[in-house]
């Protein structure tokens, strides 16, 4: 394989997917129906931008909401459940929901917990 072919292979790489098998507290009807997709670097950068509050400060709850909104999908169709405009509402789901989801998304996307915290600060 030469450099051109290697480059082409990287650009054709599909974002990875993983079933989300944990139960979301208070919503048992979603058990076995959700998955997560790998976040791209552009997704994390966009999530950081979307998490700026009305005072121009980065809101950590909004970062978690943005990360979850960008990666949570319906298992059957791989369709995102939430849009970027839902981030504030997602941030209000509560930490019992957001923390396990965001940790799973970070791990699946190759982000350490420190990297996720760093994204919150940038």
C-alpha cells in the first residue's frame, strides 16, 4: 500500500458504533434500543462551542448535554435521538443519566476522562 492508498483508506473509514446496553434510570422502555457513535474531533470542538452560556462562559452541564446529544442514537437506524438545538434540554436529564452516557461515549471515542474534562474547559 502506498501513501495515497493509505490516505484514501483513512478518509473512507466509517465512524464506529456500539450498542448501549445499560438501563437508563426511569426509562426502562428504552432498554436495548440505544447505541452510541464515535465522536469525531470536529464533534467535540462543536460541542464545546455549543456549551457557551449567555455570559460567554463554558457550561459543563451543556458540554455533557452536547456530547450525549451528538453521540446517542437509536440502535435500529443509527439515527441521532437529539439535535444540537436540544442540548439545553439534554443537559437537564440529570447526572444519573448524563454521567454514565458521557463516560461510555468518551471511552468509545478514545477520549480519556481527562480529555472530556479538558473539552469542558476549552
